[in-house]
C-alpha cells in the first residue's frame, strides 16, 4: 500500500467532532487519492517547525517512515509568532534549518519529501480587495530551501492567494471558519485547497501522481463561481 505522511499545523490536522466545523488539508486530500493509498496526518494544532521538533514529533515520524513514502511538510502559520519563543523561527535562518531536518529525515528512509508553503489567510480590506502576503518571508524561505535541497515545493500560498483574489470576500467566507477566524478551513475549503495540492502532485508526476485517483474532480467543478481554474494557472516549482 502506498503511503502519504503529512506533517504540519492546524491547517493540516485531521479533525474530529470536537473541533467541528474545522477541517484540515489532510482530510481534503483524501478525496483525491486512490483507494489503495493510506494517508496518515501527524499534524498538530499550533505547532511550528521548532515546537514540532522540540516536542519529539519529528522523532515519531522518523520511527514511522519507510521507503517509498511521500512525506508532505507544511508549516509557516506558527513559525512567524515572534512573541512565542517556543515557536518562533527566523524565516531565512532557523526556519530553513528546521525544514532541512524534515527533509533529511525523509531521505534517510528513502521517502519523498515535499515542501508546501502555508495556505493564505483570508484577509480583505473594507473595499473587498484581497490583501496578500499574510505569511511574510516564510513562503519565499521555504521555496529557497526546496531549491537548495533539490526537493519539490508546492507553492500553496500563491495558489490560495490567487483563489481568494478571484472569488472575493463573500464567496470565500464558507471556505473558512468565518466569522470566528480567517485562518482555519471548513470542509469545503479543505477540499478545494487540497485540490491545488493534488493538481501540483499530478504535475510533478512519478510517485507523486501515482497516489492520485484518475477520477478526481476537475478544478472548475469545485467552485460554484467557476474561478478555481484561474487559480490553478499558477505554476508549481520543482
């Protein structure tokens, strides 16, 4: 059985009824996988690369990974919290160093590490214009690390920012736990955004595409506005 191992924060976490209606990308991605593919999410709410490693969670993944696994690594939402020394990392310093530890862990087992930049926060001004850049330098630092280490990167930040810009303020509200917050997703948002990841994995080809169901929904069918296709035009770096 092919396996996907997913490390990340609350935007990735597999949620249960106690956190309903919140849903994570690990839940949405299941809609796009072949029946014989097993996905296990090790994502935990509130974690950064630093706290994830410091709490021994990467060590747990290290003991679990095996050859041929696809190892998805998605952080950034909590690494940027300067007021919290237990989580904060410098984007072009300790953040990159920590990402290298995740990559090295995957490679040590013959797995396929993939970096994913964080999903966009849903931010609009009073005129209804989308405000990009909610994650500062972290997406750029992740893409730089991927290039230096020779691993694939999925620029989920750009994909989700383009989507939010395309559909606008009101149409994007059901995607997130609005009005409670604009960072975490409901199941509709998790499925649509996981579609970006599935599309990017298909573009990467090889073992990344092999885990996908050939029948997974088209980009346009996932959006009542018919604008998701426009967001997919953003190229994925490899």
